[in-house]
C-alpha cells in the first residue's frame, strides 16, 4: 500500500543536520514525526509543499537565550526567533532563570532582563513548566535553572557575600528538585554582582545534584577578559569535581587588550576535552549586550543604550553622545539611565570568526527579548551565519553551519530525536532559500525579520510562513535532557 502522510515536502535540498553533504529528496511527516526521507514519488499527503530545490534543514536550536518569559508570550515575543527558523530555545542562561523563585519586587540586575514584577511567581521549576504548558509556545523549550535567581532568593537579596552553608543547602535542593521536574541543567553568571561572590566551592556544592541526575553545567564565566584562561580553568575544575559536562556560554575574548587571544583559549578548551567534556556556544557579532553597569564602562569601548527605565527615549543612542549632551562623563550619564541595558563593542571580528569556525562551536543568539532597542542578534543570528559567514565569506560550508545550529547542539544538550532530518526524528523543520537567506536586523534598526526563511515547522505544525508571519500555532514542548 502506498504511504500516506500528513505532509510531504518534495524536491528539497536536504541538509540533515549531521554535517553530511546535502542531497536532493522528499521528506514525509505524520503527526509530530518525520516518517520518511528519500524518493517519496509513490506516497501522497494531505498537504504537499514543492520546494523546487530550496533548502530543508532541521529547525534551528538557539543554544543560548533569555527567552524564559518570551516563550510564553506569544508571537509578539517569539516572531524574532521563528522568523529565523528557530524551533527550540535553551532558556535560563547566565545564572538568570524565571524559576525557581518567588519575589514580591523586581529582583536586581541582571535578573530584570527577563521579567518585571508579577513574573516572579514560580516557586518551583514544576510551576514554570506547568504555566508553559498551559500557555503554549511556538518553540520547544529546554531549560536551565540559574544560580543568580536562586542566590537572590536563598540569601534574601543580600548577595554581595559568600553564601552560608544553610543557603547553599537550600540552593542545592532547588537544583535537585528542578531537575526532577524537567529542568536539564544549572547555569551561573559569575561575572555579575549577584553571582560574583560565589566561590568555586559554592558553585560545586550547589551543582552537585547534576551528577546523579544527569544534568549539564552552563556558565557565563567570571571573566571573559584578562582572566579568560583562568575562568576556563575554573569551569573545567567545576566540571571535574561535579563529574558532569560543562558548557562555556557565548565564548569571547573581551576588551581590546585581549583581542586575538582566541588563539590561546581554543587550544586550552581542546586540551581540556582530552579528559572531560567542555562545550561552547557563540554569536556572530563583535558586540555583546547586557544590563548597563556604570562601573565597568571604558572610554575606549563604544556603548549603545538598549533600554532605560527613566529615559526610554534614549534607547538606540550612543552613551558617549548622551554624556556630551548632558555635559557629564560616560559613567555619570550611565548612572542617570539606570536601570538600563547596553550593547558593547568589546570583541575583535577575527576572534569572532576563529571561534565560529572552530569545529566545536555551536550557535546561540544570546538575544535579549524584552529590550526596547535590542542587539540585532535577537532577530538576525541564524540567517547571518548562513548568509554572511557561510555563503558570502565562506568561513565554512552550509552543511557545517547547519550542523552548528542543529545536530551538534541537540547531541551535546541531549535533545533526543531533534536536530536531524531522519526517519523517526521530530518534525522540527525550516525551509529556506540558501541563495538569498540573510539577516536584515542592524544595530541601528534591530527589529527586522530576515530574508529567505520560507516556512518553519515545530513538531510537524507550521509556526511561521514568509509573507504571513506567525501562524499562531503553539506546538512547542518542554524538552528535557536525555539522561543515558
Ligand atoms: Zn551571559
Ligand atoms: Cu546570556
């Protein structure tokens, strides 16, 4: 009997996510799964899409996001991601997660990146997962729980010190319960004030449940500038002591005096991988973005304001221009803008390319979804890697680019049956034009959809169609690390 599917995408150039060479063929989908790949000439379907040779890839996995709240806020928040072909996001990064913690007032920066008052109501990860399921989402969510969130809660806001044993025990239990309720790992943001007073030993103690429960440790390291090598060593030590894989977030060599040092960091990461697992993600821009921190500003590093509570009209403006207009120095100008966010030109394009091209790297946007004038990585990361770095600059093949956004990411995080086009895998798919795909979001005009992304499916259901936008469907699910 001839095969009957819900959907067949015919005559596509299939990039299967493993890095294997592209091949021409058809993909059949029934329910939430890919049921056949190859020549499906004898099969029929309720819906047939003629790809005419355009590219079909596994849906992109955004390895580093701050979408904890955005995933439940509908197309208004998630069009930035689904319009790039993203079907899965990793939330809870940099030690910042929306659960497990309940706060009456907005917590200190950088926790305010993801939620103001009213959103800090998830006393457990289970509560968060329940709300996510109830509201639904355009994308699949893979979640970490954050040390900063747990510190602010356990230490009742008094975080500029080492945690006491009882507080560490409280956090450790939080991690354990969160993993039992569907979280996949634990993240830190040791660079930030609420986290910087945590010693290596505190991190090891809080992370301890990861080993028995098969979780992963992910970190925005203590220092990505002068002490970047020491920070990588600290991360490795934590992984070794806890006995789990570790993940370095948004790997970079920050500040002008450290430009070029990816020639040191990458060999160090390779050496560490001889004896333990260390992975890393990166985003394709020479500028970073986070909350505005006046005491860390420098005259020689350009900064743009992304949001400001007292001065919302200054979003998108350069801090140096504001300081000139106000007749102050940049630090005083920044104080006036708080709480606020910043884009910082803190990297060397050569390092960005070297890290991106390294065979171990995977792509994560680090987009900040609720900023008034966000860093363009929020809307442009994945099409930029495909269009600019793979097609135009030939930093690597399209096959490799896609592997860094799909198959490699899924296997390192333990996302079972995702990130690959093969029979039996989930039907997370993106159809795009490999000749035209490119980001259009810029630092000046960041909220722009990309070109060349034609249709996106999560778990077999369309979430985005070019020309129409978000479909309004919410087929996304919570994805939990496969623990075998
Ligand atoms: Zn970070
Ligand atoms: Cu981040």
